[in-house]
C-alpha cells in the first residue's frame, strides 16, 4: 500500500496535476480517521493476520475476510452516523451465520 501510494504521488507530480491543497482546511476528524486506518486497519491488522497464520490453520484465519465487512458496518453506523438498511442487516446476518458454520464444520473435521 505504501509503494502504491508513493507511485500515485510520483505520477501526479510528473503530470503536474497536483491540485493546491489547503492542509489547514482538512478537518481534524479526517486526520484522526486516517491515523486510525493506518494504525489499526493496516499495521495492527496485518501483524495479527501474520501471527494468526503461525498459530492457527489457514482455513480458520481466512474467515477474517467475511467478518471484516461486519465490523466496518458496525463502526460506520456507530461512529460515522451512517444509515444501515434492513437488507444490509440481513446480509450481515448471512455472513455471520456462514462464518459460524464454516468454523463449526472445520472443527468437526
């Protein structure tokens, strides 16, 4: 992600399309959100994922891909005041039930 971000900045500078950005005009909430995503969404999550691969089976660790959207919706609704529809809640329920059944089947084998 760092490499891709660096390449995007370099390409932007090369093609002189970098708009003038007033850093002071960016709200503190946006900066705190960025720091949160860098810390917990990338560094901590990836470190935990690699550690889990060492101590748990890969099939069990892979279930994080199904649980992450649930966590994102909960955080978005709780902290970002995002609207959650009935169809989204139904989808979350299906995801959680699927992960639970995968885990149960995996433990029985």
